[in-house]
C-alpha cells in the first residue's frame, strides 16, 4: 500500500475544509486535502449554495419582469431553455471549483481524490477514485465531511419523481406540478425557484408556520409573498404516504381537519433538513466522540477528544452554514499552529434567499423570550424608506434588539431585498459591542436600504426622521462596555 506523510490531513473539501487547508499552507504547514470530488468545493459549491443561488437569481429576474407591469413596463412571457439554463448553472460551478483547484496548487496543497477513513489516531486510509488504496500518516487531521439531505423513512420511496435538495438542483426538467415537503429555508428557496420557472408549487409544513424558529415579524413578509407565488401553503399538515402512479406521485396528507386527503403531483421535493456525514469515517478507532445526533463533539478550538483530530462545519454541529464552517476551519488551523484562539462568535449571520430575503444575527426575539431576557426592540418598516419605495420593495423591516441597561445592540433582523448583504453591518455592530447610539451616529448614504439600520437605531431614541415615535426619555450616558 502506498504511504505518504503529511503534517495536516484535511478530510473534506467544502468551504470549511478548503479554507482550513489553504490557511494551513499559508502558515507553512505540509497539507494534504482529501475529497471525493475532482476539485475542492464541497456540497456548497457543487450541490448547494452556489447552484441554488444561480437559480434564485434567474427566478428574481423572472419575477421582476412580471412585476414590471405595475410600473408600466410589459415584457413577453419568458421562454425558458432548460438545457441552456442548466449549462449556465453548471458552468458557474465549474469555474468556481476549478479556481479553487488552482488556488490549492499554487499553495502547494497536495490533493488526494478519494474516500478517507481513520485506521487510528495518526493514520488515514484512502480509497482513491481509480480503485487504489493509499495510507496517509498525519500529525493532525481536520474532519470536514459536511452533511447530506435528510430523509423521512416512513414515506421514503425510490423514484426519480421524488427529489431532494441535491437532485432538485440538477434541473432535469420543470415539472408542471411540484409539492415541496418542508417549510424550512431549503424548501422555500427551491420552491421559489421552481415556481418562477413555471411549476405550480404547493408546500406542506407540519408546524403552524414557515421557517420554524425564525422571528414571526420577519417571516410574515415572506409568507405573504409565497402565498401569492405558490398554489397553496398547507400548514399543520403531514405527509403520511407517497405512492408512484402512472400520472405522478400520489401524496396522502393529514391536515388540521384530521381527514386524510390525497393529491397527485408530477414531482415531490423532500426538504426536511440535513444530517451530518460522520458515519463510515472509522472514528471508532479513535477517541473522538460522535453524539446521538451524529455530530462530532469538539471544544472551543474545534478539537475532539482525540488530541490529534479536529472537526469543523456541518459534521461538528449546528448551525449548518458554509460561513460557519469556514471560520471554524481557520480556528482549528490557528489552534494547531499553537495560537491562542477559540470559536466564540457573538453574531452568527443566517440568510434565507427567498424574495424578499430574511437575514438575522445575534439574539432573536424568540431566544430572548425563551430565556426571559429583557430587551428593547426598535423596528423601522421599509414603507418609510425612500430607497425601498423606489424599488417597489416597501414590504420589509429592519429591527434591532437592544439591551435596556447598556443600550448595546444584541441582535439584528432584516427582511427585504438584499437583506443578506445588509446583515453584515449588524454582525460587525454586535461583535464590536456597539451601542444603539453608535449606529445612530454613523452616517449612512442616502437613499439606500442601509439607512434602515441607522433609522432603526433612531427609532430606539424616538428620533427617526422618517418615522414618528414618541421621544425617548433622556438617560445618563452609558459608557461602551468595550
């Protein structure tokens, strides 16, 4: 068996894995990156974030063209060339993953294509794509194997008409009717894309609202938009059976009325979350611990119970976000390099790329209520934003969660066009322990959507130019906690 030695072995080439490998190489480490794909990128680039956002961009263009009739501009009904659209989407993926491969080569990162498993705390065995087996001796290893779409065993059937988040992005066709099972961010994003492309989309969610766990005052704007774009949104409803028929997939639904109903859809997209890829890695040959949910347990440095092994990204716990994985990867490498570091973010941004978008970071209202934590909430509706009005996007909201004593910003929530771009300012404010007055006094360009953050802070003091609220009682000056 061929054997190679490396200081750091990284298993998994996604946003966490390649970020870790590249930083380690920049710090002078000998690095071997192992992944089954021909280039780094992982699920995010190959089968997740990037292809889905490419389709969502197309959906946004189509929706804006349709909406333009209200402005006096009329376009012909768009003709969609599915093959050309698929080729463009795949081209985006190919350019990005190819670029990452080139960046790895320039950093002299050794890339080994294959499937890895631990033999012990310092040895990995790799089954390469050409059928050979190679042994890798390492000083340290980082597990960054990501996650996979979850399935519902009680209703699972093996049919090309039943899609998951991976197969839905292959865009084999545009089904006339599509049922989306799951009202989380994956279901809403992919359902929105298919609806814009021409499918009649219905959605079923077992809880009483879309995006469970996200603040309701943000979700209601998205729910309103989807009620218009989707044929139906069925809440408090479960799928109890799927059966393939000559006409499609017959779906049995158990709704709040308690009487089962049956409908036939051309295709069904099951989007009920993701599961960590921790099995089959041979971790039982090490001291690393995998918990009941399948996550590898780590400390603040992302180190497992096996001192030579670290874990990052989806396989190491919630939230399953690419940017979280990237930052964890950098922390793990810094720790391996002996630097004093810990993964302790105060504000982890999350974005749902629907139309309108939802973004939030830091403390949410739901969390504050659950923890009985006192907060003051300042809301600035986009109906009072000149820039939002010029975009015909007044259905939006920016809100701040503020500590009533220190006036420190604890959380930020935004719903509206470009919310995912705007939330970064909220992240910075929370990480820098900014006060509401800091945000209020920071001059924002006019007219922009970013002004809504400044005006939300002004609302807190009762001084918003474009939204009247009673003046806040003056208080003694509070020094910045930092």
